[in-house]
C-alpha cells in the first residue's frame, strides 16, 4: 500500500505544480484525496489483525497531501497578486507605479514637511500680479514662515560660485534697460534661498556668507547668484520657493501638514486677474479603488487624486 499511496501523492504534487491555473490544481488534489481515503478505508477494512498497518505510513501520506494543498493555495494568492499588479483584474494595478513616489499635482496648497526634509512650494502667478508674498501656515492657521519678492523673472543670471569657510563674496550684476529695481538672490545647490536683497541699476552685491534664513554662517560649498525683477511681458509667472523647514524665528518647524498661500499688492480698480494656481508635490502613500471616483492615489497631505491629475513623477 505504501508504494501505491506514495505514487499517488507524488503524482498529485507534480500535476499541481505544472498547472497554470491554481483552481484546476485544487480540483485535482481534491479528487485524488478522495481516492486516497477510499484506498485507505479499504486497506483498514481488510487488514490482517495480527499484522495491522503502520499508522505512521498513512499519517505521512496525509501530511503530504496537506503540504500540496498549501502550495496550491499559495500559488492562488500569487496569481491574484500578479493579476492586480498587471492591472488585469483590478484598476489598482494602474496605480502601483505611483506608490511611494513624490508626484507633482495642481490645485492644492497643502503639503507635508518631513522631519529633516525640504518642501518645494510651486505656483503660477497671473502676469498682472506685482509684489507678491508667500506665507506658510501650520494646521492651526498660524503663520510660521513668510517671504517676499516671489514670482519674479530672472533678468541677470549671475552664475555659480563657491563659498569658502571664511569671508564672503562680491557679486556683480546689471539690470536690463527699463528695469529700475530688482532683487538679488543667492541660493544653495538645492535651490534654497540663503540671501536676498533689493538692488537697483547695476553694481555690486557683497554677501558676507551668512544664511539669512537661519541666522548662521552658510556651509562651505557651491552657490548660485541671480537677479530677478517683475517684467511686463504679459506672461504668467511660474515660481518656486524651496522652504527648508525653518520658521521666521530660525527654529526648525515640526514635521507634519502645512499650507501655503500667496498675496499681492492691490491692483488698479477694474483689473481682471486670473486666480493664482497652486502646484503641490506630495508622496503617494496608498491606492484606493472608489466605486464612484475610480482609482484614487492617497497622498501624504491627506488628499486623494486621480492618476490623471498627476502632472509628473519626481522620484
């Protein structure tokens, strides 16, 4: 009996492993298990009382069948997982590629500041806007960071330079004809503003090397200098502020959710201005298949958007 039952179990395992459809494998082992029980019952009924069957033998055979059934169940689960990732059985597969990545999306001024990271705050200003300011608020509506002179056009690309461990840097500039005033900016290698000052005409900017946002000496390394101004070119202005998480009081802001908003000086009466467009970058932390909205990407700022609303993938 041992040889017959072993062969039956071995054949079943081989047959199940060759199946591409785990459900067929489950039907197969169910039928073979019924045959095994019939064979076992017959053997027990007609066994020699003086030489009974070894219980260890058919116990081992039962264990083999249980092992094969478990393999088939695992195969079934893997098939379902692969189908989901391929998008063959669920639209969730279409969102797998976004999971864990930072995406750019519009119509949102909400963002999340990580414990040690930066926040890229992007926006599009109408061409009529002048003297715009940005404010970052916490969840309680308290302003924690503010900055002026945003949404400016670059009018002089001063270029890159290196700051040493001591001293500062003298930076020359020239405003284009017809532009009487601009703002000089020094940014680090990540685009974060470390110095800014209003300038006019042409001349020299002497930066002493202090990070004005942190109130301390800027680190040694590569920096970039440029001068920006408002231009009456009739074009919308795409701007970006990289906030590295320090409040106006130079203290590091707590990680969590924040929002940013832009205000600007009052325009002449009757001036028609398009709304400011906010562009946010958020990390995709989950995927949700909604019956009414369809596939939704769950963002770390608490919002849910459709993959079609993602303007780009950063990393």
